[in-house]
């Protein structure tokens, strides 16, 4: 299941290459040609982005720009100044000299190309989905953010979680974290990281013998919710087809004391119809994977999912998802939750 990684042995890897701008990269960026008066961004109709060029002349509201050796004329209001190279890969875009759309996009792109997926923009933390795994959610990474202010550490979802926790402890007031974005942006993954951070850092340490801890139960809600609420869409193999509002409760000492969740707007139509490139909720295919054979027998199911038209109108398998492994995660989660 996307979001689950099989445990490996040995110490956690150093997360710095995926969090901090290296000295070598800074030197390389500073060496980029730049003219403070002439360097400008102009729109690129080909891909909807921007191209960097040199402004050659200005005639009223028209500007002539040298773009890759070719002279082009643009309206003045679509031309943006380029930030000095020292601002490239900036951790916080609120500190940029020029804050036009092109400047914000360029800073995000150059960080993304260098595998720096988190960037601040004032109070917000922007996350760009790399569609690959980086070792930046380990216990070693969490320890970098515990008790730190946001400006003392590289941008990360853990810094946002720590900021909310500190705000709660200092003010005694409830705090909220809003995670939003389009399909495939990484909302589900970042929500899981926030929950994991609180479950690890704010653990009470109490555990009854033979019983799962509260922290384990909170974390294990994710496989169950994903099995019955996530599905493959055209753009995203693990798209949450529902909204959720999660409340995590802490005691006076700042330790976890419980959690509850409100779910809403489940996409019920997916239960009876899927487009050719989409799939119904993961749970149906997990059950048919034979990872837990007794479930099919209890549900009086056959061995062929094509016998069940309501869930077999679209894709039956997804390359990025292992249905057997997902069934194992969900089955273990049900046991830990006591279902």
C-alpha cells in the first residue's frame, strides 16, 4: 500500500541531502549568469510556464526580450524580474526579492529538481509529490524537529506538526493543521506523517501487557481507512475518495490520550461504477488476493473477481499496489484495533 514501507535493519540514513541545500549546490547556483537590470521571466506558451531572458529594449508598454538568442516582444505586465541567484533554492519564498508567479514557480522547480520537496511560503508549507521514497520520515529525522522553532530547521511537515504542538502547549488552545491540494498532491501521505510524528514524539509510554498501545492504535487506523476509502483514479493510484477531520487529544502533560475522526463525502457511486482506467476501493481486491484465505470463505466469495460486476468494470490490478501486502497490513491493523 502506498505509504507503507517494509522495515529494514541498521541505523536510519542521514536525511540531510533531502532537507538542506548543500554548499556545493549554493556555489553552483550563484555562478549562474545574471544581470540585475536585464534578467527577466517571460511566459512560455508551449507549456504554460516561463522562460528566462534578457530585456533588450522597452517601447511604451512593449518589451523586447532576448530568449535563447531569439528576439521576442511581450507586454510589460507579463514580464517579471528575476531574483538574484543567491535566492535560488530558498527555504522560505516569503524572503524573495521578487514574488511574481514565475519567481515562485522557479524556486519550487529548482528545489524539486534537487530533491528538496518541502518549501515554506510564509505561514504555509508547500509539498511537491516526488512519486518516490525519500528517507526523511524516520525517527532520526523526527528527532531533528523535536522542541525546535520552525526557522531552526529545514522545511518539513514535521516542523508544522511541532509548531502546532508547541502552540497548544504554550497557549492551552486547540490547534489546527489544514492539509489541502489536488488529487495526487500528497495529502494522504502527509496526514499519515503528522499522525506518526505525534504518535512517536508524544507517546505516553504506557502499554498493558498483551495489548497494543494507544499510539499503535492511532497509527493503525490508516491501513483500514485506506482499504475502504481509497481507490485508483486516472491520476492517482491511491486517491482518498472521502474527506476526514481528525482530532488528536493530549493530556495536561502533552502526552497522547486519544483520537477520533469524522469522515464525510465518501464517493458512493464508485461502489457500483468505475471508469475503464479506474478501480473500486482497494479492500475488494485485497480480499480477493488470497492473502487471508479464510475471509473469502466467510464472505462466501468465489475465486474470480469477474464474477462480481460491480467491482470489475475498470482495472483489476495496479502496478504500484501489492494487494496481498495491503491485505496483510489491513488484517494486522484490524487485530491491533481490536475489531
